[in-house]
């Protein structure tokens, strides 16, 4: 009952109220990042697979510049991540625009994080089960390590969530997420400024 009906109602209501309340913060971060990104747009839109692998465009604050090397290739993430962007990411402020995705119905507040479209052919049947529900702004994997855990662990946490979804679990994840944000835990992997690319099993 909760998974198929009430979860969407709660998502829409909380996201709409939340976005209205934090809209001043949204505007400030937008201006701040526009300056830090050297005039580039403060938002970026990227295609991600959602529920049942349906493709949608996720909205996030842009925390990296578009700087390239002499050959025209983008510089490594660590070099393009600005000081402002690093702060915005460490405080999870970059996730604010995704409230619009939740309002639209592309995402949920709680669920497996939406990953890159290019990963779809690499998933095992087990890993594909993460797409049985709407992707979330935060999820079970995020409160259990976020970018600091391995891909194997991340997928195991995602599928476990799909199999055990409930109102009490979502409430627990929400509270733990708030705690993680204040502690700024698990933002980066152990070897990179962001999570290393997934290369399959």
C-alpha cells in the first residue's frame, strides 16, 4: 500500500513544501556557482535511468567547471571541482534542484541513486532490480557509505532497499541522511574526488 500509493503522495507534498521553504538558498547557491563556474550555467541536466529504466533528465547544481586540456578533453574531476563546488557538494546543497524531479514524478525522496545511462548494459540481473522503484535523492546506500563504498556494496544496498521498502525504513533513511549531511561523511571515494566509473562485474 505504502510503496504503490502513499509514498508518491508523501514525496510530492514534502518536496513542494521543502522547495518553497529553501528557495532563497536555491537562489543564493545559483548565483554563487555561476560566479565560481566562470559564467557557466549553475545547473546541469543529465539523462539518467529511472523506474523501469525509463530515461529522464536529472537536475543538479553544477559543481565543476568545463575546463579542458590542450587537446580539448575535459580535465580530471578533481581539477575541475571548484572550492565553491566542493563546499556545495560536501554539504549536499547540489542535490536541492532534484526536488523538482521529485515534484515532477521522475524521482522519489528516498530510493537508489540514479546512475549514468551508459551503465545500463553493464548491470547483472541482480543489479537491474534497483530500477523497480523510482530513484531517490538519498537512499540506503547513501547512509551506509555513499561514495566511499564499493560498487558491489552500493548495488547490494540498493536491491536490499527495493526488497524492504516501507514507511519506517524511509523515515530512518531520512533521519540518517540529515545526520550524514551535517557530518559531511562519504562524499568522495577513497581514491577520487568523485565515485570511480562503474565498469561492470
